[in-house]
């Protein structure tokens, strides 16, 4: 998953976060929040999400699968949805909001102006990792 493959490159480029992610929060936190962000990014394409939501039991199946994976996954996914809705009206790029949510959950506070640049990179990593999931070719 993108969470594991992106971690070392990320902390090598942003040493301030190495201490936070590896030593304070643990890599499990990075993997958890990046996975939730990746799921959201995969479903972010509104045309595809509309289609998926109209499949029988899609939402129930997704919630069941996520809860089997991690007991807090559904709560985190709902929290991410709420966070994105809060910023959607402010016309902030999706990737930045997505990465900001990951950083909020790692740091405990929203990213400051300088950290917002890093949040955008995190969001880009997530979106790029699932860019062609729905492409049948």
C-alpha cells in the first residue's frame, strides 16, 4: 500500500516529521491515516462515487470491510469526510485538504502555513497512488 512505500521517502525529505512519525506516533499511525486517505482518494472521483453508491450494499460492504481491517476505520473515514466538507467551501485544493487531515491526525493540530506545503505533497502522494483505479484499460 502507498502508506508503507511512501514513508521512508517522506521522512527522508522532511526530517522534522521523521521524529514525529517514526519515534513519537509510530509508523502504524502513518499507515492508518494514509490508508484512510487513500480509500477516500480512490472514491473521490464524483462520477465513480455516484456509481458505486448506487450499487446494492456498496456502503454497507465498504463499512464492513473497513471495520474488519481496523476498528476505528469507519470513524476515521467519517471524520475525513467531515473535514473535507468543512474546507470544500473555502476552495482549497482537495490534495491539500486530504494531506492536512493526515497531518492533523499525526500532529494533533492543523498544519501551519509552512506545513501546508507538506500537506499538499501528502495529498498528492495519495491521489497519485489511486489515479487510475477505475480505468478499465
